[in-house]
C-alpha cells in the first residue's frame, strides 16, 4: 500500500470507526477521492482540452506597437472598410471589441455560440489552421455560412498567417436577442 493510502486510512481510523471496526463511509469516500486524484495526475495532458491564454479585459489600441502589430482590415455590414492594428495573440473578436467594431461575441469567446461569425479572405483562410470540431459545430449554427467562414474568437492574430487579413462581417447573426438589439462589447 502506498504512503498516501496509509495516511488516509490512519486519518480515518483516528477520526472514528463503526461498531465492527470498519472505516466510516465518509472516510472511505475521502480515501477514494484522494486515490482518484492521484491517478488523474498520471493521465497525459494532451487528453485534456485547453484554451489559449486570453487577453483578459482586451487591450488598448493606442498602445499597440506598430512594429510588432498585425494589420487587419474589417469590412462592415454596410461595406465600409476600416484598417486596424492588432497585437499578436489577440483574437479577431478581441480586436473588433477593442476597436469598436460591431462583432457581437455573446459567449465572450468561449466557443459556445456563433455570434462572432466572420468571413476571412481566401488567401488568409488557406494559411489558417483547420477549424476544430467544436468550431465547426458552432459554425453549423451561423447565419449565411460560406466556405471561408470562421468564428472570430478562434482566429488569432499572427504576423505569419493573418498579416493584411480582410475580415468581412456577415449581414446578420443568429442570437436569441430581440430584433434591433445592438450588443455592447464586454
């Protein structure tokens, strides 16, 4: 028996036993909990889903270093174009919110909705990693899906792949909000 199991059993013995000398139910449960947590440490990390680090609170567009920034062009729903600079590692959703571009992102980038659905230009789309199964599942819910559709929360600014990327906002998004509602960035 390993030292952790002995330690837990000794703790249970000191805290109390039932009439026939058996360990209390809660102590046995606690022992199993400890043993299971020790077993979980041996599971390879690649089996767990993990997210990239987020820029909590966004960033200040006026403080982006142009020498290290990624240039993106947003095409709004009315066809107007706007070029912005983004720090590497920021998602298209983060960039849109920081620059007051109307891209909703109801789930705040947690890959639980399709309101940050965008169209990426064909050249850039070919350079990006393939969408994950989770992203494809959410894209299935998006309005006016196209071959170059992506979720803005999953496309990350990178000088090698997204420099001079053109991001077009779709005419509408699918959300449970009342018609005419304009979402404010979080």
